[in-house]
C-alpha cells in the first residue's frame, strides 16, 4: 500500500504561544522525523508525505507521526489517501516511471 498523508496542528498549543508567522513547519518536521525513522520507503513534498508498506506498519507510522504533532496545537488535522494494491511493492517509484513513459510515448 502507498499512503499519502498530511498532518498539521491548529489552535494554540496547550503550554505556549503560536508562531507569529503561523507556520506549521516545526510540527511537520516532527512528523517527518517519525516517518524517516520508520525505515519504510517514503517521500515528502510540499503538501503530503507518502509512505509505502503493509497496512499495520504504515498506519502505525501515521499514528505516531500524528501523535508527534499533538503538542503543537489544541487539535490536529489528518488527511489520508491510500492506493491499496496487494502483491505489489516499489510502487511509489513504479507508478511515476510508468507515468513518465506514457508522457514520453503517448498512445503506445
């Protein structure tokens, strides 16, 4: 499975002030640290982090990444989208490679 997710805090943190620029980069950095430490294939872009693995391991990482963001706000928003294709691995890159080939050779 490939799971794309975005996690971000909102509201004032329990014990401190919000950043003046309203950036959530510190909170997102904590979530990405969890993903990187997982050892699972992953990719982070400006809007989402993708992670690839089996159900239980992927959802465990997403849960821990969400928990890492909790101290940064009074609530947390989590958005997820999954591509579930049993029996396939390496699809984070495989899907992109197939797309690039299709762009380069339309109609073939």
